[in-house]
C-alpha cells in the first residue's frame, strides 16, 4: 500500500534563510546572474566549460554557506535515468575520426562517447546545483520584486510590469495551497473507494481522474474569484500609479556579482568557441 | 450622520432571475456595531458586497459614506473608507510576507514612503502581529492570517469595517481574540462595524442585529430583543445557551429572569442557592452520559504510541503526531478536541489507512499493524468499513446530480441496480435529503448546509461500521448544526462507532463517550467528557474553552 502524503514527495526549490553576501544581493542582480550563468552553461563546451561552472558553483556555495549535499539532493530521483542516458551515449556515439578505446562485437566505445556521457553528468549537476542554489538564497517574494524591477523600463512601452510580478508572487503563494487542496481531495475520493489512475484501459484511466479534477477546478476558480474580490476591495486597480513598500538599493556587492556573472558568461562562450576539447577526441 | 443609506436595492447574480437581495432598504449610523444574521444563503454576504460596491444593485440606490456606489469614480474612496475582511483567511492575501501584504492597500493608493511605513506599523501593532511582520504567510495560523487580513484593511485607515463571517474558520481562542479586537476598534476608534455571523456570542456583542431571510430584512432590533423571539428557527438561528438555560431555570423557579448573556446568567445564579445550578447540570447532556465501563467488546480501532512526521527528512520537517494512543470499541464515540494543527486530522487519516505510521502500532478492524506491507485490497476493505468525512466535505462533490454523487462510493465497491439504489436512498433519507425529492437535483443548486449533507450521505452510503468526521459542523448555521447532531445521534443509536475531530466543545460534550484533548501532536488528557472538561487550565493552555455548562460552573 502506498501512502498519500505529498509533503514527502516534493522537496524542490527550497529557500534557506541566511545573511550571506549571496543572500543579500539585490533580487534583480540575482535574476540577471542566474539567467547569464544558466545560458552560459547550456552553450559552453561539455567538459572544460562545465567543470569551470562546477568550480564556480563550489565557490558560490561556500560564500552562501550552503552545503553541496543540499544542492545535489534533488538529483537522486533522476539519477537512474541519467545513468541510462549516459550509457546509451557511451555505446552509440558515432564519431568517424574519434579513436576507438574499447570494442566488443558490435559495440565500440570511442573517445567522443566517453566525453559525451561524461558531459551529460557534469552539465546536469552544474545546472541542477545552480538552480537549487538560486532558490536557496532567493525567497519567492524577491523573484516577484526582481522581475518587477527588471521589467520596469518596459512599462513605458505599455508592459504591465507590476501585474506581471504580482502574478509571480500570487503563483508562489497559491502553489502550496493548491498542492494541499489536491492532496485533500485525493484523500477524500480514495477513502470513498476511488482507484485513481490504476486502470489499464486509457479511457477508463482518464475518467478515473475526474473525481479529482472536477473539484480541483471548481475550488481553484472559487479561490481566484475570492482573491480578485479581496484585491478589488483593497483598492487594487490595474495600470494605476502605485508606490512600493519594499525598495532595494544597489551596493558594491551587486556590482561585483554582476561583473562575475558577465565574466563567467564570457568564459563559457570562449570554451565553446575555442574547441580545445578536440584533443580528447582526435 | 448615516454612514449607510440603502433604498429599495434589488440584486440578482443572474440578472432578472432569483434576486438574492429583494427591494431592501436600510440605514446605519456612523459608529454603530451591527451584525447580520440569518441562515446560509439568506443574502448576508451579498448585502456586504453591495455596501462597498463590489456588487452594484440592478435597481435601487446604495449610498455608502455619502457616495453612490453606482458611480465608478466613487468606488475608490468608498473602498478606502469601507474595508472588508472575508471568510477564508487564505484567499485574501496577495503577498508571501506578512508586512508586505499589509502594505498592499497603501501601495495601491500610492501612499508616500513615510505615511506607508507608519500605516503598516500601526496596523500590525493594533492587530498584535508586530513580532510576526517578517514571517512568511504560509507559516501563520488561520487566526493570525485573519488578523493580518484585518491589518491590511486597517492600514488604509477605514471608517467602517465589513466582516463576512470572519471567524468561521478559526478555533475558539482565535475567534475570541478576533472578536475582542473588533469590539475595541468599534469602541475606541469609533469604527463602524457591519459583521455577518452565525455565532451567538458574536451576535450578542453588537448593538444592533438584523436578521435576513431570502434577501429581505426579516427583523431588525437589539440582539437581546431578537434572540427572545419564539420563531428563531425559521431563520436558521437558535437561542443562545444562556437563554435556553435560563428558560430551564425559570421552569424550576418561577421568578428566575430570562437572560441572553452568559455573564448576566452567572451573576443571577450567584444570587440563587446552589440547588438551582444543580438542577441545570442534571439536565445537561454532559452529566447524563454514563461511563462506558460495561463495553468489553473487542476494539475495532487500536492505536498505540503512534507518531507521524510531515516532510520527513527535510529542513521543514514537523512532527504532527507524537506518541498518540486510542482504543475504540464498537458502538462508542471518541471525540478529538484541539486547535488547528494539534494533529486531529492526521490521526483521523491514520484511522482510514491514508497515512502510514513512522512509529507505533495501528490496528483497524483487527487488521494490522497497518504499514507498507498492507495490501491494497486490505486498505480498500478498511476504507469501505471505516468511512472518512473530511473537512469541508462539500468540496469533494463532483457529479452533476446529488444521487450520482452519493452513489459513487457504493459503485466503487461493485454495487449495482436495486442494491445500489437502496443504499443511496437509505443514506439520503438518513441525512434528511429525501431521495425522491433530491436525487435529481443539480449539486450547484443546493444550499451550503444541503451540500454538507450530500457529502455526508456519500460516505454513509458505504454503510461502514465506523465513521470518522473531521470538523463536521464547521461553517454551518446553528440550525444546520443541530440537524447534523441529530443525524450523528441517529447513527449512534444504530450502533455506528464514531470518531469526531472538532473544536466546538459543546458538540464534543453532546456526542462523546470519550474525549481526547490534543495539543501539538500529543494527547494531553483523555477520559470521559466530564473528566476532560473539568481540566479548565489544560483546556485554555491548548487554546480551547470549556463547554457552556462547565464555563458557568467555573464562573460560579
């Protein structure tokens, strides 16, 4: 028998309160930083580039005072799939001029294959660690504030910067509530004998979800309506001038963080363009 | 000066059909504390929304603070001066940090920096949330969230507060605290208060009471005067316990005065000799209960030393149950009392095999210990025999028609045809939704109380031996609550065992054979109702209050 306790299933994206220099960065800088570094890691060369990324990650986690273990704990459930993909890469990478390291019947392991499967691991851990680190030092409200501050210049050409950030904040506020609601509806229907998603017949399986989906939709719509009423009652008007309770000031720390992010973004690009890893393949 | 002046207002959600407010006229003075009473669906909430212009009447005029709500340019000043707090604390907050939510109104009104800080500080101070200002809203209790919602309104310095059943989701201590706050704001700051409520104590706190019925004002007067009316039940209301008690006392001693307030009653009783109070005690269900020492049957539920952790292994881990034990024999009723977060719901879900224990021994219907090796078939068997009615069960209704929804569970266990129809009919008749009349009613056309009954019938249709109920009467009007207690009483007579979680102490006193007082995952005290309810200090430590009769006894 399986247990119906959602809280044990999801642990991703947790904020760890702290006062490290990384925690205290202005939200806009944190956002720009994560965008630059993620983009950089996605395009950089598979081994040297990602190794540099992991190096940076180690330094950042030391600054933030967050153990590496925390950053990679979320990787565990995905690990089996990762290993499978890496093995496929190892055996099936076809590279014409890459040296054959080992051969057994139809299977050959080439230098390029080793490199590719290694890269999958490195890139995955670097990205996963970076995103976990970001959410660990950034409370959800700062993501809202940061987005608003970043998109503010666009407000002049009609972009609804505040509404956009409000959507983000409200989403963060309501996700746990909806998770809770789903759990309680699932429990209620299970205790009424519902067997959800266990039927073999796909049509029956979809139908078996109705006792959860219908109440969940109804409840979400009701929540949305109540929230809209409450916001209106508190004088919210779309697009009107408003002031801000929380404001941020840029400090030297932010400048340095921005500089480091740009520097590493450049470095990641350089690794890609430099193609120094060919040495391993040829 | 009149703060509010409504003339012949009519409003229908579905324009032209079924008006929810019918040709209603009403004036309210500045500084008055008015309560709106009446059954679920009588139009209280709609009336409140007409006052601050969230809804505009289709005919007639609503003038709030001297401004017509139908003119769009008036809405902002009206809403600034007339703040509203809604029923569900969760659904009215926009920020993830307490103080940022308080600032939402001032931000919208473009308060300058200094003024905004002052307004937020003051609002958090009055509501007693200053120390929690940096807290994440998800880490606040329902009572704290509701005070935060009030703070958000107070930060705009309103002249009037509209409160839509603001305490119906709070536990007794939080509810009392919220009410005291409202009374203070009314008396000390002169804020006009208009509050919809079902709760007698809250209704009695007001200076004026308006009872609504089908969108009209049925009666208008002081609470003390209206509660003495003979025909309260037609409006979903019941006399306050003090009045019922003093009527009983008057039948014992002819010159005993009829009083509505609990304080007045105890004052009057102090002047009488103790015999009279003893007569009152004798008639109370709490003292009529015999102890269940005679029941030697094999227990159907046996829980020993049960613990449960949510989010186990993460930074957010919290212990919801800690060494809880419970034994229930056939035909008994156990009532779990405690505030939100005391572990009542978690315990109930263990009794339905929805959660698995981290430590301890759970045996249900002789099966067990329940654990990961319990087969799915056994779990389904347990859930068939031990029904669970979750909190606000009307949320789980999903079919279009009442009959189909009630038939869902029996259909899942393979019942068909006549047997299925018989089960559905029995369950619906039992909860007071006659099968012939209600089976083809669309669910959305039911009132709040009827939906609750339909959801209850949906579990009863399994005809289990045990029924678990989580806060079964929360949010119901007094009459629907009494109706629910009648249904549960019928089930007890039929021999069904019950486990009920509640923070309504009078409900516990009425139904329980044994009471478990829970606090922060532990059972502080268990025993017969009169044993547990004599522990007044322990009760208040756990955020609860004693039932009426024990409160009077303590005051004497």
